[in-house]
C-alpha cells in the first residue's frame, strides 16, 4: 500500500513519520517547498532521537527515511490512501479533495484529519463521497496512540474498515466515532481549554498557576502549554468551528484572549511564542 499525506506541518509530518515507521512508501505533499523542507527536517530529527535513545538502529532509520518522498505538485500525490492535514477550513479541504479525485483511482481512500468539521460536509459535492472518511490523529501524531475513525453519511463501510485497519497497522489504537461536532476527544477536551481561558479572563489565577495545578492533578500538560504544543491558531479554529456547529452554545464560546494571540501571530511552539515564549 502506498500512502499520501497532504500538508507538511507538524501534524502532517508526524503522520508521515508514523507511516514510514510502519514500512509504507509515503508521499508528503505541500504547495510550499519551505514547508516540505521543515517537514522532512522534523522527521529526520525525530528519527535521530530514536537512534540516540537506542530505540532503532541507524540503518533502520535510514531505511525508513528512504520510504519518504516529498512532492509540491498535487498531480503527483497519487496513492492508495491519502490523508489530508491541511488548514482546518472546509473550503480548503473540499478543493484539495476535488483535485485529488481527478488524479487518483476511484478506489483511493480520501481521509481527512479534521478535528471538528463534519465528514459529511467535506465529502459533499465530490464524485465519490463514499470513499471519504475521517482519520483523526492527535498531536504529536507519531507518539499519540489514539486515532478516531469517522464515517460520514455516505462513507462506505469497507472504506471505514480499511482506514481502521491501516491505523492499527501503524501501531495505533483505532476507535470508531459518529460524525458529530468534535467527534469524541475534541468534544470532551474542549472545556479543558475553554474553562482554563475563562479562569484567566476572570483573573482567578495566572496561566502558570492554572497549568501547574492541572499538571499536579495528573494531567501531563496544563491547558496553556498544551495549546502552545497543538498550535494556538489550530486550537482556536477548532473551538470556533464547534461553537458554530453547536448553534453558538455559550459553553463553546471562543476566548478573546486566544483570538488576540492568533491575531498577533503568537501561535505557540511553531512560531516561538504563544502563551509562553520558546527559544530555538
């Protein structure tokens, strides 16, 4: 099986890394050459870490990297399963899938890594909506074990099963989820971020205190450190999407503090500054 990944950001690169680690020939696509360079560098860095820790031999890391090919022309993105990890924007995803339909076999599975947009909406208007399925990884994709498999209204059962089995072949724990806003994890976790931001807005405590308290309670990362890791912009986009999809239910209302961070370009670790500042 040949795998394609659209989007060479941290999430896309992580998915591509998971794919080559499982032995799949993998195409990593992005329209930006610099993004492709960063994506490949990220993958190389993570493989080097595994070698340094003695998890894999140097020659094995080289074999894995040899399975990866980067492409910047969407016409070259041809595979048996293609998973997009592009902007959390419905129109962007639909345009990409229309382009991929034109250059791939009708049997190619078109998977979306969307965090919150309904699979049924993404598949609407495509020639073959039955082959669109949600395959939602969590950041960092090559480490986190859970993957949600989401069927839209027209997703073929066999397509969902193939996606499920592919995810499990990566060493992941795949679970089926209904095509509901936020699916399972993002719906449950949304309030971890939203309530943390509300506490900050109401000046109940500083973000450092909120993070320390959550971490002392057993969470690996507090909400602000976690938003910086995921991407403040990505997290805000998901919250905004769910706020709309749930009919502007106040419990999903996006935070003005987070919006200000996004507007300032403080997107977290990937930009060197988010709620916290990062060096290097």
